[in-house]
C-alpha cells in the first residue's frame, strides 16, 4: 500500500490513524518519527499489509517547493537538504521494520528537481541530478537501514540517461546496483495509467529495460 501520509494515505478509517504529510513529519525528531512509523506499521501489519511503498526519499530544494508538482507542492518531502531527508528516511524505514513491514524508498534517483508530475505529464525531465548527486544521500540511508525495495521514477534524467525514463534505464539501475550497492528488489513507479509511460506499449512496460 501507499501509506506515506497526507494526501497519499490509501488505507484509512477504523484501525488506521490519520498520518500527517511528510512536510509535518519532518518537524519531529528522528526518534519521534521512528516511533510513529512503528505505530503506523503496526496498523498495516494488523491488516495484513506487509509492504509499504514509503518513505519518499526525494530532496526538493527550498526554492523549488512551490513548483515541484509531484513532491513539493503536495507536502510529500521531508525537507530541502539531503542530510535532513536522509535522517528521516532512515527513521521511517527503521520504524516500519520494527513493526514487521517492508519498505520502498522512492523515487530514485530523485524527483525533487522536476516541475511536472509524471502521473499527469509526459516527458518530465530532470536536467540537474547527476550520477553522484548529493541528493542520493537519502537513498543511501534507506539502503543502510535495510530497505527491501527501491522504487524507480518514470521521469527522464538528462545527465544520466536522456534516452529513457529511469524505470526503463539500465544506466539508472546500474547507479543503484553498482554505485549504491543495493542488492534488494527494484520496483517501478506506476506503469499503468501514468502519463509518463503512455508512449510505451502496455505489453512492453513490465519487461523493457
């Protein structure tokens, strides 16, 4: 389930606390956030949900929060600095793990520098993020904390692989595997109705790389 908090909380009602957005969670100490994440994870586990497609590890610079459609404008980010986001991403991973729930750090290699939302806009391109970008720090933190999966975005990264969205890019996967040493499961962002993948035949989306 997508159980981040704020506008992205798929499970609600009896048995589920209302989770505030990451922008509010970021005001808590990592210790408090880890404890709260364990509570939310316990609710998921009680419902039989053992994989949470969270936390969001994207870093949105302060001057782009108002224009970053997928993360900043929706309050889904933990802050404008790689270090601050990394601390909170690790806290969420640790908290969910304490409840027996697996995690997915997203949206690699970073959706914090784009304008358009890949769910609704085709051709979303990041012209800033590099193979050794400081914004990768939260993903390193998630991997160090043992995240079971990392989710690839469907944006394009001009300085990494301008020819393919991250979810279909061998270069991006190599960054994750060889550069960050991630040996877990690599998953993709939405390959169904997202505008970013509509130019790829449906039958090819799950196998193209």
